[in-house]
């Protein structure tokens, strides 16, 4: 069906590495590239097109038996995109905004074949936060966890204590909707589970 042996993961995210390791799919990481991230007319287009930008910025490192993979995860509330907070004050503002409310996590992804063809897609999940007290917000800020994450939280860490429920793909909220990526590649006659050698 295909002769690919691994992913070239164009990301510095430890969460994305963790998800790929969990599935047993081989990969190597390349993150020394510079991609221009933009805000487009919709959050969905923003996530997908920024993933494509990462693919185009890093694909010169792609080998002939690799699938290049990039993703961009954003947090959206009331059509406002919450990126990575620039400072503790902005992180506090984000967490107050999320407190007691539902928001959407969108991960856009792009996979580049060695031929140059790019397959792209996205996944969306709903996340509902508990009502957070000022003490809880201050405690979470003091963990240091919010500062390198979209929306100022990580669901797989201390941030799990802040979540009331999620609707949809948990791994999408972590940053890589691997089941959706598997399905969309299978639709293109690429079976990535065969790379796991099982």
C-alpha cells in the first residue's frame, strides 16, 4: 500500500511526540525552521493554513520514505483566538475568560507526501471549564504550565484539574488528533499503522 517508514514531525511540542510514541508509529523530529503564522478570516482556516505553513517551511528535511507532519492547535472562545499567553497577566485574563465557559479547540494538520502532495484536515473538540476561583487561577499560574500553551492551559497536566468535561477527541485537545489523521490518510490509501510494524 505504501513504502513509508516514519513521520517527520515538524514540531517542538512534547505533547505531539508523546502521542506518536503512544501509538508506536516511528518518527523523527525537526523543529529548526521558521514558519510565519497568520490570523485568517476564520479560526478553522487559521489552524489549517498555519499547519501548511509549517510543512512548507520544514519540508526540505523530508526524506523519500517519510511523511512530513505538522499541526497547529488553537483555542477559540466567542470567535476569539487565544494563543500562547505573552505574560502572566495575559494568562490570567485567558483563564478568567475560560472559567465556567465552553470553548473550542481546533487542530489543523497537514501531511506532505514525498511527491509534494499535501493532505490537510482538522479536528474540533469542545472543552468546558469549571468555575475557577482567584486562588485556583493563581495556583495554576504558579505551576508554570500555562505559558507555552494555546489558551494558557494543558489538559494533560495540572490543567486537568480545571476541566469539567470535554466533548470530542481528547488527543486533539492535547495537540494532535491522531485518529483523524489516520482516517484521512487511509482515505488516501496510506495506512500509517503499518509503519508501527504490528
